[in-house]
């Protein structure tokens, strides 16, 4: 049920923000996330504290790319949470993420791994940062987003 809810959230986000206001308006390709990739536990760089990281929504703006595919500008929301009983010091967290482009035959045609660094102030329990990046998705392909397991 969680997967369906999350996929519905992504689908609605893409549906309502699927085009830009220039003269090359296009619908965004399918953007999805596997259930096991929507949540991860990550150790911080400084204190080694464990953080609960979750995907928290996606928006996309899409334009036709000269390659014939779609240029997708994504904004991915994250929810980061820590247990203050395990420490309240200022800390830095590197959130590992990954994407894959999958063709209509369900074959992965490309993938990439990247990270997003978040600073936590002393005593901060939660943060809701957003990550912005762009991908070129070929025609008849879809984009898969995931947090990369790190713990």
C-alpha cells in the first residue's frame, strides 16, 4: 500500500508539473521509485549518528531535448530525521542517491550515483531539504529514483 501511495504522489506531481512555459512543451516521462528505495538509514560524517532519510515528493519540468528525448529538471524532496537521544551536536550528512533510465523492454540503459550534503545545526531533529538535478530521458524510457542503501 505504501508503494502505491508513493507512486501516486509521484504520478500526480509529474502530471501537474509536467510541462514548462516555453514553446516546446512536452509531457514528462514516467518517474518512479521502488518501495525499498524510498527510505534509507545513513551515518553522519562527523559524529557517526544514524539518520532516517526518506523521499518526500518529486516535481518535474520537462522540455523536448535535441536528441529527441526529454530533458527533465527534477526537484526531489527529502525528509531527514535523527534521534536526539543519541546526540544533539551539529553534524554533516551525505545522502547517497541514484537514478536509472529504463527502456520500454525493462532494460537499464544508464544509471548514476550521486550524493547530497546536508548540515544539521546543534539540537536540530528534522530537515526537509530539496535536491535539484537534470536528466535526459530517451523517448519510450522511464526514470527511476532511489536512495542508495548505505547502512
